[in-house]
C-alpha cells in the first residue's frame, strides 16, 4: 500500500467585519479621462468605435467639470 500524506490546512478565524465596498474617486475618474484621451490620440479605437468613445468621454468630462474644482478654485488667492 502507498502511504498517504496528511495535509493540515490552517484556518484563520473569519472576521465579523463587512467587506470594504469598492470605491471610485474623482482622481480615478480624472485618470480614466486621461487614459481615454491618450488612447484616442494614439489611434487605439477604430472609426466605428470613435463616436461611442467620444460620447462616453464627453459625458465623463462634463461630470468631472461639474463635480471637481478647477485648479484656480483650489489655490487660495495670493496675499
């Protein structure tokens, strides 16, 4: 008969805390906007995809302009 190895699996106690929900920040959305812009300029999308990508980019851009402060608003006025 062949000998069988006993494998012990260490179990760790399960935490009673809820899992952290995924989060998406304004900075993440700004980065996505930049990625799409670079991809379009480099020709990553075909002609048939251009209008859909452009529409999504415009929608994202309008959202970011509405919720994200502009650079002039972030900087305090010079004394």
